[in-house]
C-alpha cells in the first residue's frame, strides 16, 4: 500500500508541483505493469493523472523492478557491463541503458538534495597525490 503523502504532482504548471503532503492527490485507479498492480494518482488541483512510478527509474521501463535492481546491484559490486549481461541473460546494450538511466536519476536526486548548502568546513578523508619518481642513476660497467 502506498502512502500518498510521499508523492507530489509532476505537472510543472500546477501550483502544487513538487510539494509533498498537500492533500491534493487522490488514488485514481490501478494498472498492471510486468504483472504487478500499480497505483494511478490524480491531482485535485490540475486534474493530471500519473503513475506511482513517475519520476523513478522504473517509469516507462520494459524491465521489471527486480531486473533493474539486479543490474544496479551487480554493477555496484564491480561487475562489468558484459558480465552483468551474461549473468542476467540480457544484452549489453540493455544493461548500458539501465545504467545510464540510473545515473540520470541519481544526478537529479543529488541535485535536489544538495541545494543551498552553506558549509563552514570541509573534511577531506582521502587526499591522493602523485609524486614523480626520479630516474634511478645506474652505473655502467
């Protein structure tokens, strides 16, 4: 069961766009996607309807949530695109497409989360540097 207060109207022209918990969303039916019932939501202000998976990596995908999650987990563990494709029985192009979509959504999430940060300090845990190696002087015999 979904919690409607976690969602917001995706219509950029709506006055409740991007605002969660405004009481403007209601359930508007269900549909099936990969054999899973999905909830449709409707904004009472602008009357637009949208899926619960809107603005997620799962929206409009031809793959099930478990397949997408398996691809992301596999790549995050350090497996390559070809190895992931072989393990899951997919083409490497399909795996690349999901990885690129995940990157796009991650960038959007991070952009929204890391706004207006006024930092006084920054701690750098690991600072790597390269120091050139001097040539070793060898004596010719």
